[in-house]
C-alpha cells in the first residue's frame, strides 16, 4: 500500500517542491492551496488529490480529512507548510493583518493537525512536520507579528511532540532561513532574495528527514551560507 502524505500551501515554494518530490518517490499525495491555476500542474495525476480551498475554513479541513479517511484510510505524513509574512515596523501592523497572520500561521496548523491527529493515533504511526522558520527561534526587527506566530508554533510543536511520542507519532519542527518563494510577492517593500536558498534543495532535506527510520528528527535549522 502506498504511503499517504498531505502538503498544505502547495501552490509554490517549499510546499510545491515537497509535493513534487513525494510524487516522484511514489507516494499518494494530497495537496491544498487557494490558487487553482498554480495547482494545475498537479491535475490529471492518478497519485495526487488536489483540494482547492481556504484552509482556515473548517469545511476545507473537513473535506481533506474525509478524503483521507474514506479514500486512503491512512495518513503517513502531514506537512503543515502554508503561511504568510509581513515585514514592517511594529506600529504599522493593522488589526486585520494581525488577525490574518495569527489565523494562517498559528491557528490553522494547530486546528488542522487536530482534525487529522486522531487518525494517526488510531493507526499508531505517523509523522507531523511543521514548516516553521528561523524566525521561530530568533527575533528579528520588522518581524514582530511573524516572529510571534512562529515562536507560538514552535512552542505548540514542542508540547505536541511529548504527547505524540507515546502513540509512535513523530513531530518535527523545520526551520529554514530565507528561501526563494512567493511568500514575499504581496509585500510593498520586498527583501533582496538573491542569496536565499532554493526551495528544491530545502524540499530535499525535508523529505529526507521524513523518510528516516528508527529515529525522530525533532527539529532542524537550515541557514543559507551567504547573507
């Protein structure tokens, strides 16, 4: 039976490359994102299910859970990758921005994981990977809201790991530094990403860690060599 993996935020960047790599390795892959056009390359592949929708909405989360439970009847790996960023002085953050970044970066991965966690508990195996950031371990100027959500996600991951271990479920906190992704496309002031890491290389590390047998890769930090 094929192993089953869910990848959120698969429209571009790390999520897209991770999904492509799992497909190459023969997994059954479930991808989700809001941009149908950016997910088109995954269509018409018998080994992939594409769910277009807003993952912050419970109905989208339920749709994915029901798909996995009824069609695949197992879940080996969950990659929580979806996220957004604001890079601006603290006082420039609006209430709407604060609500949105907390909803997407913190609440959604927690609640979505909670939807799928019982399946892993029942089967007594699984691997949950949270794509965090070096901003989840290191404070940076103009990252106040981003730092807050990523630090919060890191704390959640640490605690969940203790609970999950007794059910033979691995929980990994994955912390890449700057990566060349679409994360910055909507920012008014964009950072120079010329020295950032390639998402294909970052994806290779993540997938490799997920395939390690007999040990738990609790957390890893990836930093680029040049700054």
